[in-house]
C-alpha cells in the first residue's frame, strides 16, 4: 500500500499540470517594458480623444475591435477630428481591453495602410491628469485636430487699379485772356465808326 501512495500522488500532480496547460492561451501577448518617451518615438500618431463607439466582432478570439473616437488634442502625426482605430479583439493578440464609450484615452497608434491601429504594448491608456502632464511636458501643448482641418481663407484679390488718362494738364485759361480778343475787336469797331462819322461830317 505504501508503494502505491507515491505513484498516486505523482499521477494526481500530472493530471493537474495537464489541465493547467490546456487552459493557458496558445499565444500570450508579451510586451517589452517602456516609458512614455519610448511610446511616443515608436508611435506614428499620438493624440488624446474621447471614445464615441466600440464595435466588437462576434468572436472575441478572432477579428478586430473597431473604435470610433473624437480627437481632442494631437501631439504627433496628422489625426482627423473624428478618427477610426482598430485593435485585436483577443487580449492574447495584444488587443487593448476595456475600451469604453464616453471615456477619454491617450492613444499611441501605428499607421497601417492609412489606417490607425493600437495594441496593449503601445502605451494606449485611459487619460489621467498625470499622463496628460507627462505628454505635455514631453511634446508641448499639441494642436487641435478640428482647427487643423478648417480651410484657410485666402485673402481677396486686390481691386483693379484705375488707369487715368491725362487729357490736358495745363492750367485753365483765365476770363481776362478769353475776353481780351473780343474786347480788342469791339474797340477796333468803335474807332472805325468814329472815323466814318468824321469823314461823313466833312
């Protein structure tokens, strides 16, 4: 009987280990430790935004989660005011968990064929005061994506210049100069009349 006890114990331990191994995920997500500076350097886009909606696939072990967010502040990359992101649906594939609508996050996204993706190794996390202060200290105040999308108004073209044609730039002739020839004719006429009267009187 004593010889059977060690064998039963070993069999029981082996059974427990086999059950534990079968319950482990086939591919666990493994991330390297990093700080916010390294997360910014690796990301193609860094921005803070509020989640609008989260669409999960029917099978959480396959596919991707589609996240629609409103970008409030951007520190890196060109980000539209309303941005769509994807993340693996499975946490074992490094998908970002616990994304909730109406909650603010600091996103560290990668660009994949003009689409933005996030994962649990990139640094994406709920936006806190401490996290906001850290990114502001590192990258400055950032910019408003909505303001960056507004078209700049071009200044109106200058009015056409008026071409002035100078007809005569001489000073106008005074009345005395205009009337002088006529006055001379009148005097000559009066003198002529006087001469004729004198001859007729003789």
